[in-house]
């Protein structure tokens, strides 16, 4: 959750004034300080490899400026590495919402529709053109995969360790990053200032927002389907020790509130998900990776609720809160930046067991 002053935070509980400011940057060069915006919204989905997407509607001409990118590779809305820095204001307090990579800009009548993506798009599209073999630690391996496209900040609570010299990553750079994070017991997200923050993958249980059906126009609906597909109650993580022997760690879903818990009526036998990784060289490492993967699978399988509420521009993917008294995490969101850009804020949340 983005932190604001007490005054701005209290304004979010009632009618408040909001504004959006969008800059365009190419490398270290500011191409446009204030892009005019008629409509703007942000969508996020934690299940996606690149979770964030922003859509802007910009007037084609405004005060003598042509905002259609045309054939100019240095135009502020061209898709040649230009990044949008989005800032929002609540009651005059300005804060960064995020930095996004322009993916496309298309002229539609008198408007230009701009689609931009979270900065992990840089890593997703940058395939490895030769096998990557790390020679240092997990942190240095992560930096080798991500920098200089994104700068990395590693939480000091994460204990770094040597990366096995036998690793060979092929082609899928972002896939290698995601595997490394699971094996490390870590999670990562792009901050509003454009850094990749790497933190321990511990599920928070401290709510930062409270929503109640019928309060302030909030509408809550239970949605989704029930299926046995991709439902697991055990994670088995496997690696290879320095002497060539196999190491294995397991994590069981034992929560009494979980309908698919191990030993329950879902299936009295284990239903395993296997996570093999050459980054795992000890039983303790494999056990931590198994617990990390299990926590994510449990969250993704949680009961889903759809929430429509007054826009709150401080909420982010992964934030934990309560909806009608149940502890939930935000898995999807649609946030209109301006009035008239959408019918309220929509959240897809999953109940945490």
C-alpha cells in the first residue's frame, strides 16, 4: 500500500479531489513533462508474468502540440523505450503510482490510445541468446539476469548463498528469475519508483484496508468456479547436492480451514506439485522452496471475491485487508485514475486460509 499523510488518507473515506500527471522519459532524458490525459486507468493481475498495464487516452492535438507519435522515434508517446512516470494527487498531495513502458500508441479519431506495461516487460521480452551460467551468489545471479534494465534492491533479511556452478539458464530470462525467487524463498515487485524490490516471501496477515458490503457504495460478490484442476496439498522441491545426490524438501497443506488440506476429504492421499531446481543443494533449501511455492499455490486457489468500491489509488497488488471481516489479498485490480475513466475501482481478492 502506498503511504500518504493522515490528511490525504482521511480524504479517501469521503469525496475527494484527484489529479493525474504523466511524464515521458527516454533513458535519462525528459521528453514531456505533462502529457494531457482525457482518461486513464490501471489494471493489475498477480497471475501474469508482467502484472501491470496502464491505458491512457490522450487528445491528438492539445495547445498546438501533436500527440500522435507518427514516425518520430523520439516522440514522447513512441514505443522505443519511452517510459511513462505516472503521478497521482489526492487533495493536492502528489505521489508516484508507477513507471510503465509504452507498448503501443494508436490514433483513433481525435485521440491517441496509449497502452503501457509494468517494467518487468523489459525482462520478459529479453530472451537469453546464449546459456547463462552464474558464477556468484543468488543475489548476483539475479542482478545478472535483470540489470541494467531494472535496478534491484534486496531486503537484508534475505540470506544470500552461493549459486551452484552447474546451472545453465536457456532463453527464458524472466522464467529464470521466477525460479530463482522460489528457490530463494523470496518474492519481488516493481516499486512505484521503478526499482525491483526483492523481499522474503512471507504472507502478511496485517490488514491495511477494510471494506464492508454496502458501506460507501462497496459491492461484494462471490465469484469463480470450483475445480479439482491444479489443486495441490503437497509441494515437493528437489535439487542436487554437491556430491551429486538428490535432496528433497516437502511442505504439506495442513490448515484446518483449507478444503483441500492434506489428509482431508479432498483426497486422503497426497496430491503433489513438483518443483525441481538446480539452485537447491541442501534439504533445508529444498524445504524453504517447498513452503514458498505451497503458500503461493494456496493463495491462488483461495475463494475469490469481486469488489467494486470507491477508487483508492493507494491500494496495490498483494495488499492484505479485510472484506466483510474475512482476511484477503488483492490479486487483481482495475483503478481509474480520473473520474469518468471507469465505474469505480474493481478488485479481485482471494480469501487467505
